């Protein structure tokens, strides 16, 4: 196939998140329609740059890079591992990303994903990182998706780390997570840089 600039954008974007569904690629690579996007993804799969796989029942095909796809964007080739236990979380981050880009007005160039932050850490003890970090008007923002209940000590530690590393931290939680909501809102007494919103308000 004759590779186009958009193909490199597709591969880079998918690599930054680990995997994407077709609807995410259509947004990230600014395709005019889902059908046009699906055709291009099929070409990239057929030519060995992407894998296409159904991992969970009820979800569409997800796409992730082959070693040849990684070589094409100049990252170290490795076997990509899709963690089934994280698919719902990572899918939700991608589904909500258009809202945050539109609402806060940042660009892909000023955005860093959790995966990219972990890659920068290298080997060693795995550190906590937000799901998305972006820069806007000289300030750093951290976006956290907390979809399931987390131990209070760990949650408070993450809040404190975000406070030390970023100017603003934005937390997205399901409305049903009342205990998490209480911890975050009570933290406002100590940290004035926290924003909390419900997942439902974003997806609606």
C-alpha cells in the first residue's frame, strides 16, 4: 500500500493509547466518516501494520500495532499486550476525550497519555500517573478516571501526588461511587485545584 501522512497519525495515536476502536481512530485522525476510517484501517491490517481483534463479547473490533507498525513510527518493536481488565477503563477514557479537547481547548501535541508517561519512567517501580495530562495557558492539567472503588489510602496518595505535580486535577467518577465522591470533595478543603465530574454527565 502507499502510505499517507494520515496512516502515520493513525499508528501514532493507537500506540499512544495502546489500542483503539474504530470510532476512536475516526476522531483522533479526523476522518470525514466512519466508513472511510474503517476502509483505511482494513488496509493497515491487511498490510501487516495493525492487528484487529475482538476481545470481549459485545464490543467491536479493537486495533493495536504489529511490530512492523511499531517500526514504521520508530518505536521499539514488542509484542503488544491487551489487558482485558483495563479495556472498559481505557475505552471510557477515549470515549470522553472529545469532550475534554472541546471544553478545555488543548491539542494532541500538548497532551500526554498514561502509557507515554510510564514509557518515560523506564524500568523499575511502576509509578502512579494520570490517564491524560495536558498543557493549557501555561498550566498543567491531570485527568483521572476512577471507575471502580479504590482503597482510601491509595486514592488520597494519588490526590496528593497530582497536587505536587500538576496545577489542576480533574476527576471523573460514576455517580454511583459516592464514597469516592466524598473523599474527592472533602479534599477540596486542603487542595483548591480539584475538579470533580460524573461520568454520566460526560457521556450524555
